[in-house]
């Protein structure tokens, strides 16, 4: 397994869920990994797992909303390995889901700052290093805001995910001349901890009922695993996807095609 041998990958949100699965998988395929998260205990465990499997990784503790902290994390990669090839921009939150008139500005801003400004700072900070030899940026968005609009109350979250897809396409064109590919993965229901961090408030008041017949789409009847999404990210990060850029890819077992 050597799809990423010699590559250096920065993975944000690497303490759990999709980010952790991607960090571990990238390392298994030969990448040196900078595992970044704002939770020191979790991300340390990710690095320990990588090293116990014979890989190489370092821990970076940072809030992706803080430009100085992101710069410091990226510099750790440069100091250790001298270059950066892959950026997996995964850190994000579900935030508050509520009727629009109940959103506070603070709740709205926290979701925008984490999911959109955090992605912006991650890419802004890493692009100068990627330009030196080319590379791959993979962003994690969602079916929400891109194919599904029936998850009532997810206005702030969906807005950030739609914006991430637009950002992907803009940057794919801008960075193509530097041999940097930019793609975005849009998962549906995924078996991660993010739902535990969702604050739903009064969404039953605005819920729009949508469902498809049970068993009609076997693949979409159960959540993807974090590893399923990580496998897709691995392909997009690797040279096997060398002609793929500016593309959104949904990974949801086709469920978003029949509910929206």
C-alpha cells in the first residue's frame, strides 16, 4: 500500500470521525501525517495509533479559526519534512439547527467561522507550500446544502456546505496553473460523533416530512462509516486522481437522490 509514499499530508479535525480515519489511512498508504485538532487528547491518540502501525505522524493542536495557530501547525510539517503535498480540510461542526428567527448572531457566526473561515484559513496558509511542487486539497462538505434541503433548521450549516462547494470550484480554476487539484466530498449520513455535538432547537415546528420506502435503496438505508469516506479522500489525494479537480462527489448510497 504505497499510494502516498513520500507525501506529507495535513489532516484537520483528526481527533475523531472522518478526520481520524483519513489520517490513519493516509499513513497506512505511506504518507507522513500532520494530525491537527483542537482536542489534544484525541489527536494524540490518533498519532499514537499511526505510529503503532509503523507510520510517521506529528500532533498539531490548533483551532482552524485562528490564523496564527494554523500557520504554526503548517510550519511543523515544513520543519519536519520540508514540504507539504496534501491538505484534507475536514474540521467542522453541525452547530445549532433551529428556526431562522430563533438563531442568534453568535450561533450563526460560530458555524460560519468554523466551517467556512476555518477552511479558508487552512487553504490560504497551505497553498504557498503546495505551489512549490503541486498537490491535492480535499474538502469535506455535506449532502446538506448541495443535494438535500429538507433537514429543517440546518440553515447555517447548509449555507457553509454550499459555500465550500463553490470555493472548491473557484480554487480548482485558480490553482490549476500551479498543479494543485481541489475537490470536495459530500457525505450523507455517516457514523461519526458529529451528531452528538448538534444542538437542535424547536426543529419539530418546521420539520418537512420526507422519506423513501424502506429498503428501496439498500446502500442508502444505513450510514457510511468514517472509513468509507476516508477511502474516497485517499483516492482524491493520490496520483490516481491526477485528472480530477473542481469536482464534488457525493457519498451517501444514492439516498439524496430520492429525498430532498
